[in-house]
C-alpha cells in the first residue's frame, strides 16, 4: 500500500513531523559507544566500507587520536531507548 505524502501529512501531522525530523545515528554516534580505540577503528572501517563516510573522513578520524579518545565512552548503552533520537 502506498501513501500520498501530502495526504499522510494532513491526516497525521504529528507523526509526519516526527518521521521527517528523525535523526539516524551516524559514525560519530557509534564512536561514542565504543570502549576502546580498536573498536573505534573497526566502526570507522565498517562505515567506510558501506560508503556512509568518505575515505578522507575515515583517514581523518583514524589519524586524530585525540578526537577518538574524546568520543570513546561518552554515550551509554540504551541511551536512545531512554531519551530518543536528538
């Protein structure tokens, strides 16, 4: 079943707004959940392999150890379930 976007928006304005504004977690969100630098490198490689980040950005993240250390462990498990996507 397909829906006309405008009709859906008129029928369900709050749901439409919520769906349209939803933030999909990106590589930085995933890096915040890491516990070690090795996990962080693995996640960066995964996002690069999937084409979600460029090779240049992946190399920047890998070479900037201070940035990686500042991100690692800053987000707890289950935070999206508790607080939602921000």
